[in-house]
């Protein structure tokens, strides 16, 4: 297809692909995030496969995303399945099977029984306090990034923290942008007293102090993933509303909207089918930077102690530990979380800059 016959969206996608820094950053972030959905099979203290006396067990196959969202009845497949030690002939007072010990037991017995563990056989909430020095411990061959003050593996918590941070930012951005786009579209399309009243309501909500509200709600309600998503989304939709409102004001004055009105199409049809596709430029251009802002918000809340409840893996909580132990020379508690956050945010910023350049109405963007 030639440049002249390609649609505007196709031209923008081609321009985005030519910006290699953003294009490859997009694929790195996408693939990395998709891999995190396999974390129960890659980084976990539950075995992927246990063969015991001719029977096969899959302990990690039914705990998918459990560490992020917790167990809920309506999730079905995400059930937190537990196998007791007696299931595999172990004598233990624990209610959960220690699959690393079970693997050693099967290997030493020399039978046909075997255990296949994940490549990194640690859980983000598992504490290593026996047969080791008092935590936190520096990086070793066993714990690549060391352990934190509770004896938990830092590398494991960093990876799970990455999944939680990206998931959180995607949820908040999606909810805030959907609601903000709806409000901005209504204000911009109908105008008049609806726009005047709506603008005043937006200004009132914008004046509510965010941090104080979070502190009050955290003291009244038990913090959770979905609660934080709701709170931050409530404060995050106003910004995009102004841009969508302006886009709808501009687009509704064009001839194609007048033609749609003349053919008798309804307001919702005109807004959704005709104006909205032409008003998505600010939505797409600002979305990566909104992800950055929401990740930083979660890190800040966790750092201050008003974020996700313990022992959820969190970059902010890990950075807070690093601050407490910086005088004791425990550098790994500060360097690794900050490095993980810096790399992730830098990749998203590269994507955002490239998207903004690709969607710039000028052929040659200022960013070049």
C-alpha cells in the first residue's frame, strides 16, 4: 500500500515503527509483562510437576495471579490449591508441602518419584531465617539480589513487584481514561449549561487533597489492590477530560459532523462513531506518561505506608527498607529496587516520546 492510499492511523503506526528506541521499548515492555503472567511457573516455591507413585500433581497450576489479587470465589481457576506433606509421604507438622525438601528426598531415595521445580524456586513472601545469618543478607549464589529485613528473596520480590506495578498502572489508567473520556466527550459535544456545570464539578473535585484522602480512607478501610485502584482513578480522570473536551469542541464544528446530523444520526452515534476516533490523539499520546505517574504514585504510597498491605511485593516498600538500612551498608536493598524502577520507567518514557512523535500532526516533530 502506497503512502498516499494509507489511512492516517496506518501512517502514524509506520512512523512509530521507524522510531526504533520507542518501538523496541514497546516490545520489551510487552513481552516482559506477558512473561510475568507465567511467574507461578517460573518463580515460585511450588513445584510445577510432582510425580509420586505413578500419579502426577501440578501444585503451581491453580495459583495463577494469587499473590496479586488474592483468592476470590468468583475467580474459579485462580484457586489457592494446597497439597499437604502427607500427600507425598512426608512426615511434617506443616500444612504445606516444602517442595524443595521433597525434591531432595526423592533424589536421595533413588526412586522413580521426582519433582520439577521452577527455575527460581522461591516465593515472594517466603522467609529464609533458618541456617542463615540474621537478615538482611547481601547477594549470594542462592539469593542473587540478597534478602530483605524479613529474610525474603529480593530478586523474587522485584519481579513480582514489576507485575503488580504495571498491572496497577494499567487498571488505574484504563478506568480513569474511560471515565475522563466520557465526561470530556459529553461536555465538549453538548456544551452550554452542561459544559458550564460540568466544569465547575471537575474543578471542585480537583481541589480535594489527594494524600489526605488516601490517609483517611486507609485508616477507615483495609487497603487493597482494587481499593487503591478506585481511589487513584477517582483523582486521575480530570486531566484527560480537558483534552477530550477540547477535541470534541473542535471536531463537532467540522462538516462531517454536520453531515451526520443532517442524515438523522443520534448524538451517541455521532460521538462514538464519528468524533471519538478523531479525538483519540491526546488519549494515546498521554497514556504512557499516565502509566509512569501511576507507578510512581503506587511506589510513593507504599513507601509512606499507605499502599498495598503487607506482605505484598512492592517497590515502594522495598525502597523504604533500603532507607532504614542505608547506614548499615545494606546497599542491595536500595540499589536494586531503584534500578528496577528506573529501567521500567525509562522504557515507558521512550514509548511515550515515540508515540507522541508519531501522532504529532507535523511531519517533522520537535523531538527529532
